[in-house]
C-alpha cells in the first residue's frame, strides 16, 4: 500500500507541483489549504508524513505542528518561503523533523520525504531491544525512551538521535555524520538542524542541560553519548 502524504500549503501552484511529483513517485497525496484544514485531514486520514507550510491563514505551520505533536510523532517536514535561521530553528523547536526552504528543487524535496519515511519504517520494523545507561532506558520495540521510569515525550527524530548516539556510546560523531546516519541524507542537510535537535533532546533527558551528563559536546568535532558508570 502506498504511503499517504498530507500536503498543506495555501499556494495552489506549490501544491500542484508537490502533488504531481509525489504521485509520480507512487505516493497517495491528500491536500489541505490552511492550518485548520490540516488538523481535520490529519485526524481523519492519518497520513504517514506531513509537508507543512509555515505561512498560512487561520493557523500557521508552527502552531499546527505544536498541536499535532501533542498526540502524534508523525514525520513533519516544514516548508518555509524564507531562509531566515529563526524560521528553521523555531520549526524544529516546535517538533518538526525537517524543513525545506522555498524555492526548492523537486529532487531535494523527494530526497527528504524518502529519508524521513525510510527512518519511520525502519524504526517500526526493529526488533524489541532495551538498552539502558544510568537513568535512561531506550526500548526499540516500543519506540520509546524513559528516564527514572517516566516516559520521555520525544519526536521520531529525537528518539532516533538518542538511540543512535546511545548504541554507539563514547564514539564522537560530527554534525555531518549525524545528518547522514540519523536524518538519512548527505548533501541536503543544514548542520544547524543537528544542534537544535541536540538542544531539545538535552532539555528532555538531562537533569542540567547546561552541564550534560549523557550527550556531550566534543569541541570542534561533534557529539557523543557518555555512559553513566
């Protein structure tokens, strides 16, 4: 069965281009023209991925993403017409998995869609395996992590990032390497994406994010997961 993708944008020409190319790749495409329509379609159609524009009437993409994240970890790729860093960072802070800046190439968009869907499928098909370090426990089968027995509210990307670093504990990874290993692409990524995701993850798993116990920065190199011995 083809994957269902919800495309949300108030610009008809953009929607038509995206829908045409997604359908050509074999995806089942459903559409919404504003934030309220997105929430209704999300509830009724249960898409496997959402392409979400930021600047929309009624509810903007940031608010829609925030609302969806209260109940679901469905992959969300934000579409932004502006290249300002604040838009990208805020989208990630709201729980988006990725973003594409308009005008975008169809090749880039499809690469990001495929990478996010591939990660989602891989996570769901993974055998149950629990790994624990200190107060942190990661259950691959349930696709959840907990701290001191309390379930952590992580997005798909945050879970994948935590899982990857923990499974390769003590090994330092550059931002570019994390984009390839966790996000699933080598040449379309912005390393700022990694920094924001690390900051969000630290806020959820660390007792003191300013002095992290688990996810450590190797200055000038990247990040690694430190076992709590």
